[in-house]
C-alpha cells in the first residue's frame, strides 16, 4: 500500500452537502477535460459523481474510449491502485490517471510481487527439468501491472472472472503456439487461488489431484513431485472480501428462505461455490438480478456496497435481494475513496496541479498490453 499524505483540515471539516456542492462545481469547471470512473464496490456518496460505473477492466476500456471522444486529459479512478494502473496502460500517454487516495490498494494484488513470481518460475522449471512441459502464466485482472507484464513476457495472458474459462482453455491448448508432440501444459495461476480452482473445477479438473497451492512465502511446502503432478499451480492469494463467505452462510439463508437462489462470486472459496446455486462474475450477478422474476428471493455473495445497490433497485420490481452473510463484507481499501479525497484532487486539477498520479513504466506497459491483448484476442475469437 502506498502512503497518502493527510488532507488539509478544511476538507475533513466540510459537511456532506457542502462536499457534494463543491464536487459538482469542480466537475462542471473541468468539463470534458475530466472523466470520472466508479467501480461497483464504491460507496454511494462518491459513485454518484462517476461518468461510468462498472468493473475494473470495463472501466479502463470506457476511459480509453471517452478520452478519445471528449479529448479528456485527466481520469479520476474511484477504485484501487491496480485498476488505475490498467487505465494508465489503456489510455494515451498524455492522459493522466489519478487515484483520489494513494492508500487505496488491493490486498489480493499485494499477495503476488514480481520478485516472488520470478523465483516461482525458476523453481518450477528446475523441478520439471527436461520434461516436455510448457508452463503458461495466467493472471487475474486483480494484480499489479508488473505481474501482468510478467505474464505477457512469458507467453501468458490476463483473465477476468467472466472470461477465465476461455483463457484457461486457450492456455491448456498451448496458448499462442500449438503444442508439440507429447507436449503438455501446466498453468501458473495468480494471484487468486480461488478463481483458478473454481474455474479449473468447472472445466472438469480435480481440485485435489490436478491442483496444488503455491505459497510464495514458504516454497518448500511444494515438492518437485507435486509440481510434476499438477496441471494447475495456484498462487496462495485471495480476496479479503469474498474469503469471508462460508458454506454455513448458505445453509443459514436457505433455512430462512427455502426458495432462495444463492449466487456468489468465483473469488469465493470452492466449498462455497459448490453449495451455491450460481457462481459468476460481478457482471453476471448484476445481470441475474436485473432479469430476476418479481417475487423471487436472492442471496448474493459479493461486496456489500454493490449488493445494497442491487437490493434497492430490485425492490422496485418486487425482487428481494440480501447479502449472503451479515458480516461486514466490504472492501476496506476501496472504502478509502471518499468525498474529501475526491474533492482534494479535483481542486488541485483546477489549480493546475496533478496529485496522486498513477503511472506505469514503458516496459511494463508494453508487456502488460501484450497480456491484455491476448485476452481480448481469445475472447473475441470465441465470440466469433
């Protein structure tokens, strides 16, 4: 997590109505020069100012389109650090991407760093020796630009929770290069073990026999024999929000509502996904609730701010939506983005100063873009 200097006291003393008026005024002053992106997990009080809402990669794509159409020079990302990195990668070099609070990181993304990934890569290949095996690294979108770049440089790709199955099928078939005679594939999946496990299981792989967990902080836990046996080497990372959901929560909500439909994000533990009715990405969850029949009941296993918004919208159609668990399943780092920090960076823009800019170096941008482009190529080919 990066350090965010304390805000000037006046921002902390402003009331809610005063902050809203000030942010609206600044947004009007900046006009087309500014695009504001709001992630689904954001608080309502800041997402109200977003020009676009969505998941991380969709927002970065929308930003790239919007700055081209409007001639915008600034993008404020109401999200976390890795998301702002993706926006910087996808937007032109003269567009400056800003994160309102530099402390808004992602615990999952922080669980995989570049040096540990290089070490894992070397150990895995030493264990394989002369075996006719191709290792393809696949990283979840929720990782740093450095990890995306590693995957791009080593023949791998990025995936999202909505296209992970397509990307894993592509990798298992050899990726960009056809497999040679008797050649097999292993996938190093990082940083979220749960998305890798759930997606692999949905493709028919055995979670015990075909998968092992790679702990970057204790690499000796995995033997050379384990590496040679497994098809999936799952990085020991997780989402702190989705890890909170348990199978018992599914039992409890079904005892309360026997006719409930339980839908959970694939970042949840495999034991939760197994007992849920549906598992899917944020977009799939939103689409399912939007299409739900009046009178139906839904329990949703994902971040609380999104679920609360879905519940409010669904209530108007007679659809009942609640959190799967009553625990505080919120993204605490996303929660750092608030109106005082948003107003502060906007004030600075009006004054001609860019603060909290997120930049990705040229080399990292290059290889990250290759990994992202592979993902886009695969998903577009599947649609065609």
